[in-house]
């Protein structure tokens, strides 16, 4: 099989260059796009993600600020911070890094973000907009997957897409976006009985389970397109996805590597959503 590696870094560079032009145009109009990131607690992975997001903002010309709260912070303190960011005209996007500590009510926090600044697309209003095909902000990871498919000219309409994973951040919005583009969509979980019966029928297989290398070659249709959203750290310190890349790459037409596949796209789409939020804010004051 002539396998193509879906190079997320390359597509991310291309998309960032396109959107940098839009960010520069806003700056010329006197509007510098601004993103505020809120992080609560000491989750090591979250700290790394936030650092990477802030660096990417600087590279593309987005102003950014981080609001860090300790693990034992009161929810009301965070809500007050979001309220002041909602009212701050220099901030166009607000992101609360997940997961929050257990004593937080996720929906209470996320729905306190002004819908027009919800660049993660996690506010219930924006989730409803996505469900009804009136998307305001596409959640960054599945949006990145869609853009990667598009930029590689991979057709979606009429294809059977199987999504393994049902999280609010990836699985559910991924399924909705594929459906919107005309795919026939099956949603499975890591616990689906006889999972391979479903995955073997996928023209496009998207895996987001957090289970290292759980998808093996015998579970995949030859010639399929495989997108691996997983990023897992093995005991030896190396990173791997939810797909057994070495065996699966031998039989598919396209596959994303881990790292270097979906990962670089997620942050890129956050930058795009922030620039989009700033464009909309600028248009509304004209
Ligand atoms: N935690 C893991 N992925 C994400 C994401 O896309 N956005 C936020 N806010 N938190 C996350």
C-alpha cells in the first residue's frame, strides 16, 4: 500500500501563514487579537499545553495573557476573572484549560465565558450551534482534523467515518463535523463490544480513546484513512498514539503520526479561532 503520512506540522505551518495575513490586517486596523488563558491547579500536561499555546500566540502576532490559580482556588474567584475578561475589549478569546480540579463545576465555568469569546467552542450555546449546523467556533482538535483532511484533498461526503471516543472535546464534535460534511458516521467507544467489527468498516477512522496502540492492523480496512488523536506517554518516556502506527501504516492510504500529526493542528486552530473572534469584534464596531 502506498501510504501517505498526514504531516500535521506541514499543514499547521500552511494554515498559520494564511491566518497570519488576517492577523496582520487587523493590526493595521488598530486591533491586535488577544487571548486570555486560565489555568487552575498543577496538572503537568496542562502547564505544557498552556506554555505551547502562549508561545504560538507570540509567533503569529496575538497578544496573550495567562491567569493561573492554585489547585484550591474558589470557583467564584475564577468566575470573577472570566467576568472581567468578558468585559475587556483587548481580549477577544478566553480559554479555560481543562481539566479543572474536582470541586469545580465545568459547565458553570465554561458557560460564564461570553459566547463570542469562547474560542474553544465549549460553551453550551456554541455546542448547540455546532449541533444545528450554525457553527460559531469549531472545537480546536476536531477542527484541526477536518482542516488536515481538506488540505490533503481527502473526500468526506458519502464516506463511512468511524469515531472511537465520545468526549465533549474530541469524539462528539468530531462526529458532528464529519456528519455536517456528508459522511455516514458511527460513534464507538473503547468499550464497544467487538469494536473491530465497526473499525474494519471505516473509510475514515478517527481514534481518541487515550488507550496506547489499541487499534491494530487487523482492526483497520486496507486503504482507509486513519487519524490518531491520542497522545500517550509510555513507561520508557516515549510518546505514542492510540493506533499501532508501525503495523497500521503498512495497510492504509493515509495515517497521522504521533507526535507530529493532530497535535500541531489543535493549537493552530485555537490561533485561527482567536483571530476570527477579533475579526468579528472589529466588524461589529464599524
Ligand atoms: N484540555 C485538553 N484539550 C483541551 C482543549 O482543546 N481545550 C481546553 N480548554 N482544554 C483542553
